[in-house]
C-alpha cells in the first residue's frame, strides 16, 4: 500500500459522502487555543487533502491543498495551480485566501489554516504565501501544515514576525 493510499485510508474516512462542492458549506467548531482539537484538525486536513487532488501540477508533481476555517464554521479550500511560466503559479494557501475574499469573506473571518503537502515532511508556507496571509489574517491565526506522516503548527506572527505593512489609507485621499 502506498503512503498516499495509507493516508487516504486513515484520514479521508471522516466523511466519505461529503462532495467537493459541499466543502464550503461544511461547518465545524473551532477551539482558539494553540492546540486545535483532533477532530477539527482531521476535518480540515481531509478538506486540504481533497483540495490537493484538484491541483494542476504538471511541472512539479507536488500537489498541495489548503483549507481555511472561517469564523462561521465554513471551510474554504484551495489548491496550487502551476503555469509554464513558473512565476505565474499560485500556491494553495493563496488560492484559498483569494477564493475566500472572492466569496465575500474578509481576513478577520479566517480563524485557522491547514495545509496538506505530499510526502513525509510537513512544509511551511512559502514567503509569498506568508505575506498574503499576513495581509488578510489576524496575527494570532493558527497555521498548520500536514503531510502523510507529519504536522507542524505556528501562529502567523511566528511564520512572518516582521511582515511588510503599508498604511494605504494615508495615500487614498
């Protein structure tokens, strides 16, 4: 049995009947402590894994998924989308955040982020994703990266302690 099959068997059996199109309306509770409840983490990890299955990754073959837990309990997902002009690729974390904004949420609505990366190591978000997360999320938002065999957790402020900020309101008038 492959690692991916093993992961699927252990973590994707939470709600096999949940269709991808219904993930946005799937509601779960959230504990705001650093230790996300196991069931919450499994549910978000499953959503991130499912999103990774939609990734367009013909160049890297590294399918990543992200799941955002919204304050109202909804889960918004995103996957990485590559482009032959590699600089135009979009990571799963940014896709999920942009999707949430496009669906009418604001950054304060995002209370947790869970990322799924393939393989044995759980990778931290890239620098571009960290800056986008810093633009929209609260500093204390919990970010969790998962893989088939590992997970890591950070607060956003730990991932990007000196994020670039710009007071755009001063320049709008």
